[in-house]
C-alpha cells in the first residue's frame, strides 16, 4: 500500500492534487482513498489531503500517521508546528518540498531521517506568493515518484478532474503536471509502499457513559478566546496600507474585515492587526481609493 500526504494552504489545491493522483492510481488498477483534512476552512490556513492506494481492498481509515511520501506544496508550512508536515516521517519516508531553495539547504535545516527532494515551482512563482499550478505540478512529481503511474493515466486523470475548467486552463494544468512528472524521471519508483504500522495491536475498547444533554453540551464561558490564536500565520498575502492615498474611511475596510483585524488608530487612520489578519484580501477589494495593496508575505517588511 502507498500512503501519501499533501500539505498546502487553503486555496492552493492540496485537495485537487490528491484527487488527481488518486484517480491516476485508480486508472492503473489500484483501490484508492483520497480525502482532505481541514482545520479552519479559510484561505491560507494549513490543510492537508491524503491518498491511500493498494492492489487489495483498503481497510485502514482516518489520517495517515506514517506516510511513505509527504508533499509540501508550500515550503512556508514546513516550519509551522500546526501544519505538522513532518509528523510521522521515518527513514523510509520520501519528503518532497516545492521550493526555490536547493535540496541541500532543506536537508541541513530539517535533518529528516529519510530522503528529501525539492521540486522547483512553476516559472515566475518565485515572485508570487501563490505559485500558479503548483498543486498539479506536485501531483505529477508524486505520480513519478511512486513509479506505477503511466504518463497517459496522469493525463486522463487531469482531464477527468479538471476538464470542467475549460480547454485553456486544462492545457495549462496539463503542461505543469507533466513538467513535474518529467522532472522527476531520475527518481522514478523512489517511494516504497507497505510501510510497517507498528505492533499492529488493536486499540482497546473504551466505554463512555452518556451524560445528560445539559452537562454534555459544549459551553464556552470565557470571552476573547480567538485573541490567543495567532491566525496571521495562515497568511500568504499581506494587505499593506498606503497612507498617502488612504482617505481614513476605516468604517469601510474595518466593517468588511471578517476577522475584525482592522481598527481605527491615531487620527482615525486604519491599522491592521497582523497577528490575526488571515490574508483574505477583502480589504484590498473594498477600499474605495485603492490604498490597500497585496504584498507577498515573504517579501513584506515586518
């Protein structure tokens, strides 16, 4: 059995990558599972999707704790504990990171026990916070690493999953997926399946008594609990205010901000709480004088 995890941010296509790979494996005669896992379903939040594939019926369920292949679509997630990119990684796990940095830099930084490979993002992505077609590029590379997916099966999977986007977008995605597939030809078949699952002992049955609904219902009595969560880590793009063009109409951007991360500061000018701004860019859209601009997070001056 192959066990694969795709890690990305909301909106980057981790779920799409898993669906493309699982369909390609299905076309090769495998039994497959693929499913996404969300924390908060918001753009920029850390999410992952997993794929299982085997020649026999799959009886495992739930999250993959011991992956054979881990794919990080966004390299900024690797250092985020909440993303858990390296959770369960063992000496037999292959880690694939889409990044502009070389593999040697990542190996020295992470000291992963198994093999670590780097996939270059699509051309031009180094200057963009959201690499276009990065997820399909990773799906193509992952298919080649498994060594059991033919090029034509990958193309058929792309057509089935993305055909509804129209001919132009389908061809752009196809080109990027096949570019990832071809780039990893030297590493074909590097991922081995059938990773051991530990002792194999079944968990003990735990009986939980039923409580009265008045006791069992969740009840949050404290206020301001969201303030303790630094959700700014979800951000890929950062809204930056150009105060020379700002008209101080903070009631517009402040009202539309879904996280109340914009407030009126000195002189009534809007100020952004970057600890809790998730980077939805709604303020950029609604700003009447267009004084708020989106800047890639990695290029932003803190």
